[in-house]
């Protein structure tokens, strides 16, 4: 069967063919016979996986000789193509000759090589679904999986795979054996082309190299080795974005004629194979990402500094900081961040071509949003913590810094709405608290004395004791709004911290000597400056800010947002705003009674995310001051009666959405109504009265947070969120659901 003809295979099930390969000691795994949209569970994004990509998460590493498992796999995927790993596992490597459309014509390259070196010997070959050809050669460990040894010619060795004959694409095109010849050794001239040493010289006919001054070889070697080692050991999430950035950086060396493109491609592909990108995205997508990253880097060649040596050849300059600085700049450029860096702000923007940015460029793992605090504070963004006077925002921010720098205990309550997920160095600059106040607060927070052993991880600068207040932004008569030398000096120092996670300025008004509260341009300027720092350092950059006193008590997150001081540009220009406001006396007393603690003015404070660019946990948290004045999240210990109205509506919307997703949507009233099924609503809502529940539902409907939907009837009654499947007419009831 392994060498069966197309006619013999035409009416044979893919499962039977896969089992036949197993009987010949060829392990197999299933691959897609057509493109498929799948949900990436790491990001929630819908990702299109191309034909011939693995259907199992481990990719070619899932190739098996277990016939029972093969049976289960092809029962689950009866139309799957048959993937086989090349190299040692099948004792063969493959020369893959592609044909148009969509590829260079490998037949032309092969004909040129045969005319120059002699005809290929006869060996086992197969015709691919696209009309290309696979040449099978006896295994040797020196042949690795690699792209583009010539136009339209690829290698499939250790770490690669091919689609085996007998496989049928969705459109009916087939992979077939051409013959049943034995698999023989590749000719010497072909081996010379495909071995790693010779691969670097292969492109010489099509790429010219300029002379480079001596002295840069070690710099390039160390940099490339470090880049590829970092990429090869990178795990998900973020490995796809790192591949793009690494290809860009190596492309800059190629563009400077310091590295051959084939060496760069080979190293990048080997690293992508090691970290699992190839198995996840497939070979073609990985090659495309490498090609695009290299092309982008080649267009911006690296400028290498002259090596500094003494007369006896002793190295005088440490290139480590130089490499790190160059890498940070390249990361920013490769990521195409929307926020301009300070360097960009002083130079004219470069022209771009719209044709360089087709949507097909964005393949593989998308950049993953990393979080500093789960559900509320992302990393690498500028944000704000706004609060009314005497709410304890500075003390709470200091506690956040302690957890980021020294870690959190397993039983500590949430802070700013969630759990700290990312730890490292944090820097807080306060213009209101002197060293004595900072000392007292740290003594209360850091009872285990982490600051004595890990003090360099948490840096707190009390400006009243460190030279006095400083302006970071001001208005210059000649140049308008400017960043001061104080700000630039701070940014330079922050840029030297490799694991910086959090920067806080307390309060913003002390550092911004511009009209941030009245002038939208000033607010936008400061926000852009903060955003550039966050992008460059990959840290969360927070500013503490004030809220104005309001005549009517704040009852929702939208009310809290309206109470933040300043122009809308200030809040809109930041990626995150978290607000803190005191509870009115009546509610504060009820909460203290519920918790069994004595009441005092400003004892109880509410807080929540009032602005976020993206998904965020928009739940109002309840904080109660402890004996040291620190705000402690006590939300989980409260009953539903103490929760704000807006919080209850948020929880109800979440419950309604979850029920619809599960195929068991609620109605507002009746046997499938909210009250009659309140045990499905969660602890906070299940204790409410029928009137209160239905009143909350009506408010959610009037606010268009929830809609009534038709589903198999003539009356809109089933509840869902506006973007839900029932709202779109696509919802399906789960079997057994009572439909009223």
C-alpha cells in the first residue's frame, strides 16, 4: 500500500491508508484537508488554519504507531490528510519541489541544477496535490528541515513533515505515488547543497555582498546566537510575536551584508520548530512570517559601531548594554506600536507603502495582552488611579508596588480588583509624602522585611526628601508643550531596568506644569508621553489623580468616570482609569455592620475600572480601611444588599449572557424567568426579591445591555446580550431545556 498507485488508492478510506503506513513503521498524524477557522483559547481570537496544517495540538509530535489511536483519530477526522514526519522516524528525508500558482516554480531550479551537476538518480517519488513532487532520499542526520534551498525548493528533514500519498484535498486533488522504487542515497551534489555549511553559500548567485570592515564578526555572532537561543526557548503565549521581532532583527544584519539570508532563515526556522510554532501554525505559515520579518529588517540595515580595542587587541567596550539597547529599539519598531517614541517625535515620519501591509501579513500567534493585575490593569500601558480626597489612593498604590516587587501571599485579598500576575521591579515617585511617611507605611506593609533583602526591586522616591518637586512637563514660549530634562533623565534611568513592571507618579498635577484639567491639548500631550514610556519599558505606567466632589452620591462606574477632574482628553488618552470614591454614610454604616467592624467617616470606599481599552472586569469592589489606614478589598465577604445598584446590574448581565451561551437562556418572567431560576444567578443575586430582580432586568433592557429575542416563536422573550447568538438569530437550545 505504501507504493500503491492512484487507482489502487482511489476507493480506499484514509483510515485504512493510515493504518497501512503504520504497518510499514511510518508514524502518522491527521492534517486539515481544507482551511478552517478555529478559536485560539489563549487569546479568544478566531484564527484561520490553512490546509495541510495539523489537526492535533502537538502537530507532527503527535505522529503515532499506535493503531488504536490512529483509528480514533481518523474516526474523528475521517477526511483528514495523512501527515508523516520526515527524517529519522521514517528513515528518509524529502526534497519538496513546488509549482505555481502561489510559489516559485521549483522545477526550473531543479532543471538548472541537473543541467549543471547531473541527473538525479531514480528513487521513490510522489506527486503532490498541487502538481509538485516529493523526492524521498535515504535518511542522514545532517539534513535538517529548511526552507528555500532554491526558488520553489524546500527540505523536509528532522523536525519536518509531508502529506503522504493517498491523502485527498477537499477539492478532490490527490497525493499519489509515482513509483515503488527503493529509497536511495541522495547524490553528492545535492548533499553539498543541502548541508548547513554549504547552505550559506547557495544564494551567492542572486545576492551580492559589500565589503565590511573587520571587527564586527564577534558582535554579529554573539547577537544572532542570543536572539535564536531566546526564540528557541520561548513558550506560548507570545512566541509568534517574538518570531516576527527576531526575524526583523536578523534581517537588519542581512541588510547590512553581515549575515546571509539563508543562514538567517535556517536559524529562525530551527528555533521556531524548537518552540512549537511550526507544529502549531504549519510550515508554510512559519516560512511566510520569517520571510516578512526578514524583508522588513533588510529594508532598515543595521548600523554597527566600530569595535573599540587597545593596541594589544584587548576588548575595551562591553557590548552587552549595546545589544540590549538595540534590541529594545528593534522591538518597538518591529511591533509597529501606535504610540510614537521620543526619538520618533523629533524626526520626520518615514513614508510607507500600503501594499506592504496586506492582512495576510498577520499570521501565527497574535501578540497576547499581558496583565499586571488580573482583569483590571494591563501591562505596557499608561493608566490612571483617580480618587476623591482622603480615600487612601497613595497608600493603596504603595501596597500594589509591594506585591509587584515582593510577591503576594495565597490568601491576600484582591488589589485594584484582581490578583497581581506579573512581578518584577517597581518604581514609585511621590511628591506629597516625605521619607518619614514612606518609612511608616512600608513598615506597616512589609512586615516580613522583604525590603531588606529585595529592596532593589521596590524603589520609592519621596521628592520632599529628595530635592523637592520636579516638573516633568511644562509649556515653553518658543517650543510650546515640552518634556523637561527631569522627565528625560527619569526615562533614561527606567530604561536601564530589565524587569520593570510598574511605574507610578503621585499625584499627576505635581509633575504636569501644564493645563491638564482645562486644555485638551495638554492632556493629550502628557498621555502620549506616558504612553511612549510604557511602550519602551513594557511596564504599566500609572498616575494618581484627583476626582471632584459631587452633589449627588456616586452610584455607578459611569458616575465615577464623570467625576474625574480634567478634560476628556486626559481620560481618553490613557488606556485605563480606575476610580475610588467614599461610600455615603448610610451605606457605609450598613457595610460596616455587615462585616462586624466599627464605622468611621471614609471607612468604606468603592472602586472599579471606569475606562479600559479592551476587556476589563467592570465590577464595583468594596474596600474597608484596616487599622493602618490601608484599603482592604472586602467584597467577597458582603451580602447582596450591600452591593451598589450598578454592580448588581453588571452581575445580572453576566449571568444572562452565560445562560444564553449554554443554550439555556432566561426569560424575564414565568417558569423560565429569572426569579424562578434564581439558583442559576449566583450568590449575590439569588437572595433578591422577585420585584428587585425583574426591576434590574428591566433597567438592563432599557439601557440596551440586554435584549429580548425571538427563538422558535412569535414573541420576543428570550434574554441575551446584543452580541449574543440568540440576539443574532443563531442560538440553539440545549436538549432538555424547558421552553415555556
